[in-house]
C-alpha cells in the first residue's frame, strides 16, 4: 500500500517539480520587466525617479518614465496606457506570486524526489540466506519498506515462479469428477479439511450422483452421510438447496458464470472461483485462510477483507496466472508456511519473504514441521492426479482407514 502511495507521490512530485521549475524560470524571466512596468503605474514620477535611481536598471526605468510623461500629454495615449497597465499589473503580480510560491516547493519537491532513493538499498535477510541451505545466496529484496509498485510486482511474481517449481503438481485438493461434484465438495469443505470432505463424498455421490438425485433426497439420510464433515445439518440444507436451484434454474447443470454461481445456496465468491477455475478453466483467485495469511506475510497487500485481497493480489498478476497462483499459495500454506509455526528454516522462498523468522529457522527443526508429500505423508485426495503420484505423492486413505 505504501509502495503505491510512494510511487504515486513520486510521480506527482516529479511532475510538480518540473512544472515548478519551469514556472519559476518563466516568472524569473518575466518578473523584472513586469515589475518595471507595474511599478510606475503606482508611483508618482518623482518617487519613481528616486526608486529607479536606486536600482541598477536606471536606463530602463528612465525610458519607462519618459514614456509615462509622454502618455500624460496625449489623452488618447494616456487612455491606452491606462488600459495596458491594469492588464499588465495582474499578470506581473500573478507571475511574481507564482514565482515566490513555487520557488520554495521546488526545493522540497527535489528533496522528496530524492528521498525514495534509499529504498533501493535493499538488503536480503541475513538470517534467510544464512540458514536455508536450499536457498542460494540471492541478494534479493525481501523487505517491503518503501518498495515500489514495480518491485512489488516483480517480487510477487518471482515468489509464484519459485512456488511453481516447488509444487509443479499443485492441484485442487478436493476429489471431483464433474462440476456438480466440485461445487458440492467445495460447499462441504467449510470448517473442515479437504481430506475429511474427500473421505465423505464417495458415499454421497454414489447415492446421489446428479443434482436431481440430491434435490429429491431425504435430508436425514444426507445428514447421516455428511456427519463427519461437521455442521452437517446446515451443510445438508445447503447441498439439497443448491441441487434444487441447479435443477429449477439451470436445467440440472452447474452454471459457468460467477454471477450465477454466487446466487446458489451456500456458494460465495470463494467457492465460485474454485469451481470456475478448476471445472471451467476460467481464471479465479481463491482467497481462503491460507491465501489470506501468506499474502499478508509477503506484504503483497495489507487488506483484510477477502474481496479486497482478491482485487489487490489479482492486480499483481496476469489473469491467466490466477488459478495456478491460488494453488501454489494454498499448497505452501498447508505444507510449509503454517499459521502457528511456519517452517522458515526449510522454506525455499525464505530469501524473498519479509516474514522470514516468524517461524522455526533451525533447518532440522523446521524440517519436522513439513506436511503431506514434503514430509513423506499421504496427501488429501483419495484420487490425486498422476503428476502428483509421479512426484512421489501418496493418495489419502479412505474414511476410517487412517
Ligand atoms: S515459512 Fe517463513 S520464510 Fe517461508 S514464506 Fe512462511 S514466513 Fe516466509
């Protein structure tokens, strides 16, 4: 936020400085001539002569005085002179005032313009480079103090590129085979883990494979199936209501538009973007609890409202990156950058992170904090993508098996 502000100020100050300097130069050039012409109009000839003698520009003043004297002799000329004088006076005053006012700001503008320079003297966190073996000695900016908008965009995109290398197999961690299953699973994932949802939905979709089936279901039977996910009564109400809406309003199909999705019972923007991004291939940012925590740690934004976070982070990346970016950030939050004890000492993006040191920095201790495939443990999906299995990932066990 500050970076944007600073950047904006810098441009204004920079432009203002140029304008000020230009105005000052113009006024300086016009000032003496204007003053010479304006002064005689207020003073008597005698006073004028005295004042003019005291100045270094005697010749010019005498000429002006002579012109005035001549003007008095001719009524026509006098009238012309009177008309000309008022016109010149305001101009002279205006120019003088402008030059006087702007002379000072020109200096302060220059000072302000130079002020951001120290921001570039970014120092990579010594702790990060020193204690993370995986991280090469990158002298990368890792602090956002006074970070320009351009630097922030570069740092954010670099973090995403690094995460793409760390999690090349990142994917939505809910099992689904079609948009209907994804939207139901996403609604069920509130207040519980994707693992628990994945362990629950096989029985649900085996009994109610289509929206028409779930729309006509006996709520008590659905509640029994959904019990392991917690809040099962409210979730039963949501998925049955959601299914009815799909049947009645969308012909039993999940709509592929945000404005339609958010009208469905239990579906907010987060759920809608998960569905759009992963079932329809339409870019979307998923601002879940991990996403919120990490982007604030990385100083990508200071916003706390999910919609504002979505807008702020979305502006740092091309739209085509949004869905994968969401996966990368959420995966990192689940495996390494935990809420309570981030594993900073085992974090591959430590040199880019302003929050390095918020968690465990000892590499050996940090390693023990890793989760899922990074720790050789099963993942959350019972049916993960092949790329995940190829990278050594393991499927999650079914409900009750572990
Ligand atoms: S684990 Fe530590 S170093 Fe890595 S992103 Fe999180 S806070 Fe930053």
